[in-house]
């Protein structure tokens, strides 16, 4: 499943996680303040003299931020180049190394870019709703041109985001099909060994397709969750200064972060308990379906197979397993949808004392709600992906059993 496409998959993914963590820590603890001496382009502005006016300070701040962004892009490009270069060298004899290494790196970069767009939108919402609050409180305080200028600015951001999202879906689709092709070649090259295994054709044709497709969705959403957490957790941490107390609990340091983490852990544990039987039932479901389908296929060519009594017994096994699956999904979905719908009101409940006290503006409130939802959504990756993970587990079990039976490894 993995070795057919990736170069030393276990070490590839472990090294990626370790390298990413090392680069993030190195940036914040060592390199973030070294841009003025190490940056190759985008010179940092000279320090302002004391007593500079607000206009000069605004220009200085903009120039400083632009130079810092350029320094960050250089740092990230170097980190990417070192990782990609090392793995392309290690996989120089692997047929799919360029697709797996370069393709994975591009997907990670695009995912990071999309998260940065979300951060920009979060800032825009804060500015826009403050603008609305000001003009509603003081009619005529802004011109219509200023209002449309704000809408135009977000329009540009959205157009870029849409273009990148469309390209990302197009590229990821090709990436996943290359992965499926690699698995297909790996298994079909051993067809003489596997043709006698029950459901061999389904394993190669259907399960490789579904495995690659599900890994695409789960992998990209996992990356997005991790990067969103890295981007928005500091924002939520900073916004927590406006929320000093929680209902019933009272004062809590970094209250918004505290609520997001506790609520997400609670939901993940709750759904794990409610769905603990689902992977096994999904796995059994494919087994009984494969047995029923196999008998029907034999019945097409052999008159002594697929008798009504035999088919009735096999279909009874299918029906029994499906009914067990439906029953387990019933109380699992009660827990899941109940948790997700209640969760929409958790930030409003947490903000109640601060809203009543008028501790922030409407724009700040929108930034808080958006950042809270982003962080909460990242922590809830397992909650939102649980049913897909269950399906992936059943497919993984079938392919592993298939590989072991055929001594493919």
C-alpha cells in the first residue's frame, strides 16, 4: 500500500513530522529575529527616531512586516529544499519518488497557503465588523467608497483562494491516481500468487481505489487541521486577553484556549466510545459481501453453484451484519450530531460574561468566534473524520490480510 509509492514510507513520514516540528521550533526560538542579518532580499527598514508621528510609524510597521514575510519565505524555501533534496537522493532508484516526494511537498505547501488565507480572512472580518459597528453607531461617519473598498479587498482574497483550491483539487486527484497506479502495478505483478485468494480481483480493483481516495481526503484534512492549529492557536491565545472569566467557572488564564481544548477532548473521547465497534463491523461487512458476490460469480459459469438455498444463507449473513451496523450507527450518530450542534453555541456561552460587560467590539467578537471555530475544528479532526477513518480501517485490514495471504511483502 505504501512501499509501492513512497520511498521508505515509515521513515519518510516520521522524518517529515520531525523535520516540520524542528523547523517550526527553530523559527520561533532562533531564526525569527535574524532576518535583518541573514535575509537575501527585502531589506529591513531603519529604526524610527524617537517621537515619530503616527503616519511614519504606520509606514515603518508595513515595511517591517513585508521584510519579515520575505525572510520567512526564504527560511521556508530552504527548509523545503533540504528535505526534498535528501529524499529525492535516497529515492533516486524508486520509480514513484518524484511524485511521492515532490507531490507531497506541493500539497503541504498549498495547504499551508490556504490556512494563511483563512488567517487573512479572520483579520478582514475583524476590520469589517468594526467598520459596521462604527457606522451604525455614528451614521455618515464613513463614505460609501470605504465600504466598497473593504468588500473589494476581500474579493481579491477570495478569488486567489478559489484559484488555488481548484488547482489543489486537480493536482491531488492526479497525485492519488498515481498512488493507485503504483499499488495496482505492485499487486498485478504478483497476480499468479494472489489469483486464488478470495476476493483478489476486488482487492486490486476496488480497495486500492478506495484506499487511495480516502487517504487523499484524510491526509489533506489532517495537514489542514495541524496547520490551522499552528496558525490560529496563537491568535486565539492573544484574543483571550478580552475574555477573563467563564460562566460558572470564573477567571481562567487563556480562557478561550482552555474551552476549545476541553470541549474537543470531551467530544473525541465521547465519539471514540460510541463508535468503538464500527471498524470491526465494517470489516465483517466486506467479508460477507465478498462471499455473497463470489458465489454469484461462480454461478454464472457453473450450474452446480449459486443455488437459491446457498444464496439465501449468504445473503442472510449480509443482512444480519448490516442490521448490526445500522444499530451501532444509530446511537453513534445521535452522539455525533448532538455534540456538533451543541458545539455551535459553546463559544457564545463562554463569551457571555464578556459580552454583557462590553469587553470588546463587534469586530473583535467576530475574530474571536472565527478563531475559536478554527482551533476547535482542528482539535476535532477525529470527531469530524471518524466515519471515514472507520471505513479506512476496514479497507486497510483487508489489504493487509490480502498481502499476508499472498506473501506479497
